[in-house]
C-alpha cells in the first residue's frame, strides 16, 4: 500500500506524537531527571578534560597563558600549577584529567542505567496500555483489522517506539550537552572561529531533511509490510489443519515469500537512505574543521590574536564535538523509524473505545418482562445486513433464528450485548433502549455459547471461571462442570482441574470444548443466553452429552438460538426466519410448517422424506 508524500513537511503531527509519548514519561520523571542531570554534569567534565590541554601545553613548553578560558582555569586549577615546577604542574594536570575522566564515566554509567530502565518501563507501559485498549475497542474494529497487524503493533511497534526515548533522553541529551558546553567555551576563546564552526548545523539540517522525510515514509510502509508478513504466519499456523488437508504448503510458502521479499526490499531501500547520514555528517564536519584550522593559523601567525596552545585546544575541542554532532545528526534518522512506529501505535490508542462511545447511564440487574426489536435495521460499512426487523421475546421464551448463510442471524443476536448498534430502530430490554444501559451491566445479563468454542492456554479451572477473578468457589466450579457433563472427563486429565489445556484447547475434543463453554455459562448464570447451535459438528455420543447439558442451561432463561439443525428447535417458543436481512416468517414449528413457506422449504431440504430426528 503506497504512502503519498507531502511536498512540505507538517511538524504538527510530530509534535503531537511527542506530547503523547510525554504522558508515558511522566510517571518515570525521576529516572528522566537523573539521566538528564548525570548527562549534563558528564558533558561539563568532558569539555573540562579537553580544555586542560591548553595549560598542559603551556606547562610543557613553558609558554605564557592568556585569554578568558585561561582566567577561568586559573580560578579552578591555579593552585595545582607552579610555573617553577613544570613537571609537578604536568603531573597535577594529568591527575586532574584522570579524575575528571573517571568521574565522567561513572556518571555516564549511572545515566545509562537510569536511561535503560526508563526505556524499558516506558515501553512496558506503552505496550500494556495498547493491549488493554485493544481489548476495549468495539467489535467492528476487529472485523476490519488483520490479526497480524494488531500483533505487529502491540509487540513490534511498541518496541521500536522506545528508540525515541533512547535517542532523545539518553545519548542525545549527553551529546547535546557536550556540544552546548563546547560552544560556550569556544565562544570564550574566539567568537570568529566559533561562528565558522556553527556553519555545520544548518548545512547538516538542510542536507538531511529530504532524507529524513523519505525515511519516515519508508519506515511507516515497512511497519505495514511487517504486519502483513505477521498476518500470513498467524493465518497459516491457526489454519494448519486446513493447509495440510488441502496440500496448501506450497501456496502458503509463496504467500510468505512474497510478503517477506516485499519487506526485505523495503528494508534495503530504507537502509540505503539511512546510511547516507553518517558520511554526509563526517564530510561536512571535516570540511568545517579544515576551514577552522586555516583561519585559526592566520589568527596565530598573522594577527597574533591567539597563541598556539589555545588554537590547538580550540581545534581539539572542535574535533571532540564531531562525535556528538554525528550522533545528533543520526537522531532524526533513528527517531524517524521510531516515530513511524509510534504513529501506528497511537492510531490504535486514539481509536475510541467502547467505554468512550458508551452513552448509557442506566444499570440493570435482570430481565423481568422481555426483549423487543423495534423496526431494527443494521448496515455494516453501507452494506445492509438487517432490514426493518421487529419482534418480541418474553422472559423465559426460547427464540430460534433460522435462515441461509448471510441472512443476518449472527448480526441479529450481536445487537443484544451491543457488539454492534442498530443503524435504525431500537432494541429494548424491559422497554428500555439498550443504548441507555451501560455496557458492563448489559453484558452481565448475557451469556454466549457458540459453535466455535474459545478455550485458552490455561488451566481447566481458569477456563471455567474465565474473567470472574475469584468470584466463585471451587465447589461452584465443580458443580457447574457436573451440570455440563464435563466433570468426568476433566477428572481423567493429568492434573484434573489444574490441567493446562494448550493453545485453543488442543487437549480436548470438540464435544469436550463445548461442555467447557456450557459450564462457563452455567457458572455465570446469565438471565439471557445466546446459543449458536452447539451440536452441529459432534458425534452422536458427544451430541447427547452436550444436548443434556444444554437442556439444563436453558432452564429459567430467555434464550436466543441460532439454529442449523431444525430438529433441535422444534419445541422453541417462536422461530424467526430471516432471508437477506428481512424477517420473512415468525411462529412455532408446527405453524411454520403448515404455512409451507421458507421454513417449510428449509425443513424439506434437511428432511426430504418428511422425517425428523427425535
């Protein structure tokens, strides 16, 4: 997917990103303050060490000293210098250099430790916040976002984002402090030569800006390509049975190679651009140093406004600045990749959560009368799914929903817990529009048992009591498992209720997973139950056990059943027949058969000889 380039860079989005990242830095302000403080003091000591070259040369050759820097040094280290004892003065200067270097490196080590903890904890907080926010996004977000893209943002992009902190807070602050302190000293020595040295900054900025704009676009595209590559792996691994059964290994190889090749080509383009920054910086810096050396020599030899040892000290300090200047020039290159990742992270963090969109103010604790769909329509991205559906279900009714694939059955029941909201019309609980009810209290009323049962890579106990955080006792968990016909097979597992079930419940059969889901619903005891035909893919024995558990689960609840096997809904209170999003028939099993309409046709397809399973 291409990314268009703006002719003039807009710095406002970047400023906004830094403000958002700053919010994650605030809880760790003391680490940041410690890092900055240590770096500043280390920078002063670094520059002080280089300036000691001037009195060293003066003492070595017995030359007189003059100038503002010399006056400051006289105040700081004058007591260690003795013009009559040149060797003693040299020794003292060398000891001062050694002490300053040791102190500087100790401070650098402390700042690096604080900086490392700052990076990791800020990255951890960002990653945790992103994952927590993802959990709270509305269901439509997940229908339009690839799983691999989400994985890339939560794991890869948050990791890359920390480079902003690495460059801006740790190395960059020290480098900037060295450059700033050096500039102050250089101005004290010779403002003319310092102005020449300052030419390097606008030159570098002007030369690097086109590269940085291209890098940012490239890194953002790379992040998307990495997400696509992750999505291919995730899809192939989760569907490995299908891949193997249809001999799709070569097809999946080709898909991954294509995604991998696109990512590699993009990485090479970005690398070529990124590697231009260092040679440009070094060439410009060396050219400026040569110019300084030439004009400085004229100051010494022709004008006599500077002595030789001061010029050498000036040049040494200028050359000492080259390394931090190189590092500072690379900050935008590294930060560009990091900011591209941060943009992708905050795209998700800025997406409005369900809680942010929830305008409900009323809480409910149960269902006393019933549920009504009042002229409900729903369209997903302008594609109509439901069209003017109206019906009522009294408390305790079993409402079955049938129809061909794509008729809107799942969307209809998804409106009950407000996974989606009607485009038009209302869903009423005891006469109250569900949009007026807070999401937590609404969803506390609803339990879902679907055909595609979700089992987590956790213990049986944790799967049964999922999301309840110690709300139920062990006895209640076991009682729910017994009612769901799950206790016996659970006790046959290696560690019983403490057995870890593996990813997607690989230790269990389809029927066992369904009974886990039923036990989960029984434990929570919701007044409203949504049941996606749970027996359609089971063998006879598993179906019998699951059906027994379902019959226990239905007692005393208001139930909505998405039915595939019409034989399982013969005793439903009412049956809704959907066709292309419209409610075309409603009634009992016998009434609908007698009408000889859509329901009769669906029934005849399943039972061509007129028979029915008991």
